C-alpha cells in the first residue's frame, strides 16, 4: 500500500530533524503537504495560517467585511439556523448533566473565516432558543443577533485564532473536572483508553473570566491540548469536527475525573496501562487528528504520573505543621468526641 503523507507527517519529520526530501518516490502527498514542500524550497509561497483552517469554514461565503445585508441574510439562513439548533441542543445537555450553573457556560461555532456564532449572556444554557444566538467577528464585535453576546467570548475567539483547526468550542463548570482545576491537580494518565484517545488536558492559571489575559493563557495551550482546565473556574474544549464533538470532550473528562476519584478511594493502588499499551492508543489518537504533546516520546517517557498523589486530599496538617497522610482512626475520634460531650452533660447535671 502506498504511504500517504500529510502536513502533519511533514511537520513531525521536520521536528525530529528528518529530511523531508527523502520521501518514498511512490508516496501519495496531500495537496496541503505539497504546498508545504514547495514552501520549504521557495519560502514565502505558502500561507501557514490558512493551511489548517477546515475547508468547510474557509469556503463559507460571508466574512466580517461583507455588507451588513449579506451578514444578516447569512445569519438567518437555513445553514446557520441548523448550527443555532445544535448549540441549543448542546446547551440543554450541559444543563441536564449539571455541567453549568445559573447563566454559566458558553458555546461558539466558527461559521466563516473570521466570524463565529455564539451563545448570549445571562441566559441559562438549558433553555436557549435559536433566536437567542449572536454573531461576532474574531475580535468579539457583535455583527448580528438581538441578545448581547457572552462576556466570555474572547476566550473562545482566542482559541480559534491560535488553533485554526478549532471549529467549535464549549466552556462549562462540570463539578469533578472543576474540582481538579480548583485543586490545581492535573488528572493522572494511563488509566482509561477513552480519555487517552480523545482528550489532551492542560491547566491554565486563574485570571478574571472574560478578560483578554484569561483568553491568552488558555490559547497558549491549545496547540497541543484540546481540553483546558481553567484554574479555580471550569473547563473549555475545542473540536476540529463540530460542536457536539467539543461537548463530548466535556463528558469524557468529567467521567474520567469522577472515575479516578472513585478508584483512588478504594483502598488499593490503582492499576495503570503499560507504556506499550499507551503507545497503541496514541497511534489511534494521531490518526484521528487529535493533538497530544506525547506524540514521538519514547516508551520510558510515557505514563509519567510523578506529580499525581492518590488520596492527597486526605492529608491533614500534623502538630509540626507539615502535611501527612491522615492516620487517625475516625471511629476512635468519634468515640472520643461522644465521650467528651457525655462528660460535659453529666458535669452540667451535677
Ligand atoms: Zn465560566
């Protein structure tokens, strides 16, 4: 079978110092990979920023510079209506699964080279209607829609600018994942295949929600990660497929964090997969076009959970002030407390 060479393969070769001119003579080179080869020979001929923008987005007819009437017509077209319905559906699932609270959470879909559809501010994600949606340019300026766009849109747009493959983004506050984000604990790896294949998680430091600074810190991570834990806040994920896929990242992360928490409460060390087993999953991940900073690592460098301490939350300060694992027998402690209360009651009755 002939080898198929994509841009990603070429980039991988360049990163590892291999000569891209030494491709097999009969290899099938994708059009964008051919453009990159041309650029390497003739710098300036290749538009690096446009290459990864999915054709579905790049071919959409309207930009932020289009006449207002065209923007309005596009915003009210059946194509965009269908995407508005998808946003409402994802919002309903976020609310039903308790991944959002109050008016929290927001969703965006890229619908053109420099425009995106997004959720409005101050509306519960469980009860949105297609007519509530807003259209913005990539700077966050509202182009269409009667409701005001979400204040957190800047983060979604910064993700789309830094990661041109991101066609949809979802942000919410799922309790288990957010618990990890509040504790500043990166979920451990090598435990469940679903998580290894579909998620690539990093933690961004806390900044005030909705500020450009917050968006930048998240955007700094989206090159190699599709799911970002936002410290003391929540989670945001992007997808190169569609908005439902971005939402699936939430389900996968939330189920994983919950399972890890259960597994570490069961009183015995958790079993993890071997580096060779993980390597197999990473191969599948790469073929699906999902990013991961571990691609190309040697087996001995994989499954590094050095910073992960199961049960670390059970630690209490000892008398010297340092943190140690809790060793107090809770039954003995409760008994002593009951005894102390009984003694006080008896003393008061005397
Ligand atoms: Zn939020």
